[in-house]
């Protein structure tokens, strides 16, 4: 039987008019409650509850805030096996078991409802959930979700002061990993959209050189302090070609660095989708993930 972890810190996320219970577990994982997400999205209808019950009996549980037939196609296996995997935990006296999800699931869930609305598959009642999702996304754009959980629970006071050396030891790898695509096409499509550029045909791989500068600015320079400097040491610029031989992400560790990069990208893409211009996006990004102060990438365990 899987161990039920205890919450060491608890609080509530205040996102606009919505208040969502949250916690930090004894292993350092940030959690938001299923009940809280469902209430925030107004997703506690009888039909949703019945579908959740039926899916649990079939061995493939669906959270109540996504339990709708026309939403199921948007739930990928990566989501099911990752942030949508329910987590049982206890608070205070440890007698009552609660159900929650990794805090990073919230922007992913909102994105599903917004995409479904864009695709025109929602009914009139579900449109309300899409509106709520949009409000939550805009609220999240003001502060990183993990940073917000830490502030609400008081967990930030517990962070180690000498965390950099320990973080780099688990975040980076001295050996170059085999190349694999890490940046999804939607990341680049959003850059083009926000700059009012025409997206090139699918068979074209050429992009303006400034894309590399943008990538450094919105991604690598906002990783934990010290990571980019070390990446430049591991992957220096070739004197002849003036280019780096490998991609920076190839030097991120498979168990910590790579997954963390993916989480960061997902949150950046959510901010992009909530923005109307590149300048507006950069303003949101700086408020949520200021350079040198990236709380959501604190992966260290006690």
C-alpha cells in the first residue's frame, strides 16, 4: 500500500475571488486539493460526480473537475500518469485522508477547458467553467503557483540558505545526454503569434536568430540561479563557428533537470496564451518568474 504522506504546511491560495486549499507534504511536494479545484471551476455537478465514480470503478479515475465526456479526449496519458495522478495525504491530526494533485496541474487543467472552448465542444453550462478557467489563468499570471503555495503555507521560511550547491548536484549532469526534442512546437508558435510573425510551413525548420535569444531570456535565464552559468561551462561556444555544439537541455539531469524544464515550459506557455503581445507576455513573465528568483524550480528535498 502506498504511504500516505502528511502535510507539514497548509494554507489557501487566494486567486481572485477563489480560495483553494493547498499544502506542502513532508517530502516537499506542493499539493492543491481536488475539492478546491472543483469549486473554483464550478465542476461539482451530479453528472461529473457520476462519471468520476464510474471511471474509478473502471480503474482509470478521472478528477471531478475534468469528468465530462467531451473533455476526456483532451486528457493525455502523460497527464494521467503525471500531475493528474491523485495523491492521498493527511493534515494536522492525521486522521482524515484528503485527495489532492501536484500544484502544477492547475494551469494544465485550465488550459484543457480553454482549448475545449476554442474548439467549440462545450455546452452552455460548461462555458461557465471555461470562463472560470480563464480567470484562474490570469490570476496565476501574477505569481508562480509553487511560489504562491509556499507563501500561503509559510514553507518559504524553511528553504535551505545554502541550497545552490546541492541543487546543482542533482539538477545538472556532467555527461551529455542523447538529443531529444524538449521544446514543443506550441512554444515557438506562441512566440510567432505574440510578435505578429507568420508561422512558417511545417516542413521549414528555419527560425530567426533572435529566437535563440528569446529562449535564453524566458527559459534558461529563469532557471535556478547558477544553473545557466554552469550550462555555459559544460556547453561552451565554439570559437570557430560561434555556436554551441550541443543544446543546453542535454546537460540537465534526467530525474530532476529535464522534468523541471518541462514544468517550466508548460507554465511559460500558459502565460504566453494569456497574453496578447510579446511585450505584455514579458511583463507577466517578469512578475511570475523574475530572473534569479525562481521559486517554482526549488526541487530540493529535506
